[in-house]
């Protein structure tokens, strides 16, 4: 399930380039891109479309949100926000 790993850790790609508030939004659109790419594989003869990859993408996105929020301490409420 490479899509799970890509979606989970893809959120951290955006950290140096966007504000902390926008990271989850960018990660959401990144996962939409992964989803579109998976559907495009229906028309690619050497690629394989897989519903499990779609599920893994969005489960990875949910895991990414928890990882990001815990890494920024918002998840634990330690910084008052």
C-alpha cells in the first residue's frame, strides 16, 4: 500500500512552503491528486487501478492529520489552541 505511505507522510512535504494553518488543506488537495491519478490508471495499459489504493490514500490522510496535530502539540492542547 504505497498510497498509505504517500498520503501519510506527504503532509510533511508542505511544511517548509506554507503556513501551519494551511498544511492540512494542501495535504487534502494532495490526496485528491493521488485519487485522480488512481482513477487515471483505468486508462493506462501498464498501470493497475485498485480500490484498496483509494482507501489507503484516505486512511493515510487521516493518519497524517493525527500525526501533524500531535507533532504541533495542537492535538494535545498544550499550546492553548
